[in-house]
């Protein structure tokens, strides 16, 4: 990420439509932590992005390990049949 970002007015804005329930949850969190709803959304996104990356990586590892385990089990089964 050594590329220099060219900042344009309004390019950092993001409009997201959410359910009423999610909006109320965000408002409640904001009240609990004495923040604005926008601050809560920013904080949750900052925390959520690394979490999602971690989950994605964990899924890749899990699938790779499962495939490897399946292959080993199949080899053991072939050896037993001989």
C-alpha cells in the first residue's frame, strides 16, 4: 500500500442501507458508549474488516486441512484393503 492516494472531495463517503433493527442496534451501542452512530459504524468497520479477513483465512486453512485428512483416511483405507 505504498501507493499515494489521491483524495477527492466526497470520495470517502459511503451510503449503506440497513434494516431498522440493525440501525436501532447501532443507535443503542452509540448511546451505551456515548458516541455518535457514525462513530460506532466506523469503529465496527475498523474492527470487522480484520475479523473477516481472519475468518476467511481460517476457512481456507480448515478446507485445506480437511482435504488432507480425507486423503490420509483414504490411503489408510486402501492399505487396509490390501
